[in-house]
C-alpha cells in the first residue's frame, strides 16, 4: 500500500545545539535506510519549516506506523497519514480503455 505522509517536527527551543545536530544526523541516517529499503518512495521538504511530505510504501497501516516510529525524531513530530489508492490517470503508459477493460478508439481503428 502507498501512503501520503506529512511530518511536522517541533523541536524544543531549549534543546542544546549539539543534541539537535546529533538528532538531525540520526534522522537522516534512518531516513536514508528507509529510502534504500523502498519504504520512502519519494520525499519533499516544505520550505520554511521542519516539515516534509513523502510517499511511503508499507504492507499495511500497522507496518507503516512501525516504520514512521522508527525515526529518531518521532517524539517531536506529528505525522498526518492518508492511504492512497491507484487512480486510472496515474498510469500514463496504459490507455484509459485498458484501465477499464475496453478498447480505446485508437485500438478499435487498429492503431
């Protein structure tokens, strides 16, 4: 299953800078592991905040929860999760007729 995951991190303002830098480095290492494992399919930073939007893949919501909570910064973030379903327009190399089990006009004309 694919999920749209929006994470907003709020670190304590009094967090010592060394602790903050170590947390961010740990978060990036774990994030890279999740990307390499295929759990994070795509990710974007939201400018101006400690926020990101990503497409995650997991077997189900329980596995997704475990993956998200494996991030070192999880005590300081809120995650908004939306389950995604395939849309017929989301597969550009497949004609609409093929998606819905019928021939397209081009296919009917032999093109």
